C-alpha cells in the first residue's frame, strides 16, 4: 500500500487540524501555535491550508509531499 493511499483512506482528501496533530504526534493546540510561528514546518504546511467557511483544513496529498512522508529503504518492512 502506498503512503498516499493510506493517508487518503485514513483521513480523506482534507485533514482537519486534529487529523494533522494525530499524524504529527502533537496536540491540536500545539499544531495551531506552530502554524502561526515562522518555522520551517509552518512554511511547508501553510500552502496546504484551505479555509472552508471558518474552518481550516489541509490537503492530504500536499501534506504528504510537504512533510516528505515516503518510506525509506532502511525503514520498516
């Protein structure tokens, strides 16, 4: 199974802040704080943000690319 298939199956095409926090292993408040500071991760994730009304979502496939979530050849099986 490819990484994008797993992420889309688990989160759908759009991820909420809670979903992104689960993926990163952080709290939703921690993700909010880090997004509004000027860090390398926030600069990578901000282009993936989409506002739907007052809610903020993240494009799942762009998050995968921004965080470089590809399995390494030395990783797990």
